C-alpha cells in the first residue's frame, strides 16, 4: 500500500557537506510491503523472508544508490538512516566479515582489526561478495546473509545501531531501500538466519 510524501520533484539534486552534488531519480511514494511487480530472485527472497516473519516494512524505489550521498536523499523519504555495510576480509582472505555501522561514522581498518583480534583487514573482492552473499558492490545488506548457507561470513555490528528505532538497508539490490524496526532485526531476522552478531564500538572521530 503506498503512502505519499509531499509533492517534491522526482529528480533530487542534493549537496553534501563536501559540496558534492548527486542527481538521481526517486519514486516519491513510500510503499508498505513488497512490490506488486516481479523483481530479481535475490530481491524477492528478501521480501519472502520479511513476510514469512510477519515484519512490517516500508520501501522506497529509486535509481542505483551507490554512495552514502545518494542514500542520504533516499533517507529523507524513507524516514530513517541507511546503514553503512562493509564487506571485509583478512590479509590471507581466509576470513570474511560483514560490518554494519552508522553511515556517518568514519572507518579505519586498523581500529576494527584490533577490536576483533584479526590480522589487518581490507575490503573483500566483488567475487567473494557475490560468492558468499549473492550481492554486488553498492548493494551490500544484512539481508544478504540469507545466501551464506555455509556461515562463512561473520556479522559485526556497531553498538550505536542498537539505539536506533528503525533500521534501513537495501533488499540485496540498491534500486530499493527498506525500513523496519531495529528490534525486528535482532529479535526476528537474525535468529531466523541463525546469526549471533559480534558487537564492536567504533569511534565517531579518528585521530590521524
């Protein structure tokens, strides 16, 4: 069921603090639940999971949102922040991690490496991302863990996200964004996926 949000133009042209301008097409309807049209299989699996668990969720459809700047425009309509999702690996590429943290927090691999007791971390390859999460760069999401049947990926969550009422993410494709209650993530989704997150506390400011 759609919910209309004002009469803003379909093309957003936003300026970030950095001065960067991002133009993208955003459907101005805030939808409840899954789309009526068919979507690609990995996106459909996300909706099937949420529906099976009885979770109420809202959806915004848009052009590819590949950056935090683009996601900020979607957040205004969605009514919540979209998390930063980072797919990481150790130097030997024998351990893989999905880190979920507030979008505005800076990230330094050495800080996280120290907290989880890992060798120096780096961003994992698109090939590993697709192999374990069935996701391509720009679409990383906690919902991709449903595709990791072998439990190869460890889930790391910044504790500050526990303070948020709502959780925002992509349905494994960055042409839509979802909002549901944070308590549903921890109380329904992660248990259904058999996942026990490891919590980290990353700083808001990093000294160079």
